[in-house]
C-alpha cells in the first residue's frame, strides 16, 4: 500500500463517527455540489443520485449526475476491499484503478479521471476526501490537478436516504 496515504489519514484515525464506505453507500444517497475553477470561482452546480450494493468486500456504486446546464452523466464504480482500511475502485472514465483508504471519520480516494474537454478529453489527477458529519451526511471535497497544477475543485454534500 501507499504509505503516504496512510500518513495522510493518521490525523483522522480516532475521529468519530466512523465512516465505512460499505455501510454509508449501501442503499440510496443523494448529493448536491458545485465545481470551482482554479481561482475558486463556481462554474457548475449538480445533483447526484447514488445507488450502492455490497456483498461483504465488493460493491457497486451507480452514480447519476444532473448538471445545471442540462448535461446528464453516469458513472459506475466497482469497489473491492483488501481489508477494513484499504480498497481499490474502477470506473469507465477512471484511468487504471483508484486507490482508497478509510480511517476514523474520513476516506481518501486518489485516481486519474478522463473528462470531456472541448472536442477532446483531458486526464485529471483527483484527490478525493470524504468526511462523515453524522450517520446520514458526508461532506466531500475533491481537488483536481493537471500536470501537478490545480485546475479546479469539487465540493459536495451527500445525504443517505435509504
């Protein structure tokens, strides 16, 4: 495993309530978020509905995004836990596999995402952090980089509804 990820989550080890991706995303989750450019200016808003199913160590998250400009997209994650702390994930627009770790009330997921840009695509490095606020609420913050430079950020509030 990536030891830098372990060190990144060390400050959250004892934080409560404890976040387990398998429990929070087992059922239906709704989310509301915004994308921000590299200067912190909001550029787009979105709503997401997530449906999760699990069989012990393996899961599937179906995400349906609705953006304020009318765009609709879908992402399907396949997730496999290695133990109670580390997991790997794949999705159609993720390059290779995402590497995730959970500790205390936090989850960190790092991956490369291929996104549409103008008439082509660009590959972004995603540093995704989720923090459990209470048993039904997650605050999610994702930094996006291209060639090591910050190009944007996503802030998302998610609520478990079933």
